[in-house]
């Protein structure tokens, strides 16, 4: 049974934590409900085995309502269960990644993500989160030959401080 959400609530308390193999049934359910061409279970298993990947789930009470997977600078996958969209869950995940960037001791702290040309809601979401489109990959997706935009976020201390003081 899915959790209900009271739209009058200003803040939904969620927990973001590392993904485990035990989370995969719920993660796959979110994936299947989110994408026309979803990842297979084997790809999630592969990601969990990689030490340099950031694999996180978002939980509300006892249910997984979203997840994200990042490898190096690339955000590979981010999804929120359809009945939880437009409730700042995706934004909370991006804020978590940006917070992690703030802790890194490298010169260039960036995140990139590819977004299908036809996926305007996701393009607008990433723009709202401070990303900007910097490149186009023509025929990027094998099954559809659809183009993709490469979105780019560069961590700046001033941006992070503005976000957390809002």
C-alpha cells in the first residue's frame, strides 16, 4: 500500500540512505513506473557492486519512494515514484548530491546528467536545481535515436549556502 500525502504539509520528512540489495524490489518498482525503457535488475546489481558509485534511496516511513545512482561526475539515474512527484523529493535528492560535493576535496566539483530531448519536465527540473544544458548528443538512445541534452552543475559555495538558508 502506498503512503498518502497531505498537500497541506509544508515539509515531508524523508530519509535518504545508501541503497542495498534488499531495496531492489522496491527500486525496480519505482524504475518501472518511471521510464519507457527501464533498467534491468542486473544493471542495478552492477551499480551496487561499484565502490565509486553513489547509490541512494529515499524512504518515507517504510516505503522507498525514489532513488538515484551517480558514478563519478555522472548522475546515471534518478527516479521518484509517480504518486510522489512534484513534492520536492527529487530536489531533496539533488540537494543531497550537492551536499556531498561540498565535502569533496577536489578542484572541479561537478555533476552531469543526460536528459532526453522530449522530456521537458525533467529538463525544467534540472534547470530549477541549478543545472544548465551545455551540449546535445544526437541519436543518443539506441532504441529511439532520440537526442539528449547534457546538463551540467558546478558546485559553488555561495550557491550551496543560498540553498540551505532558504
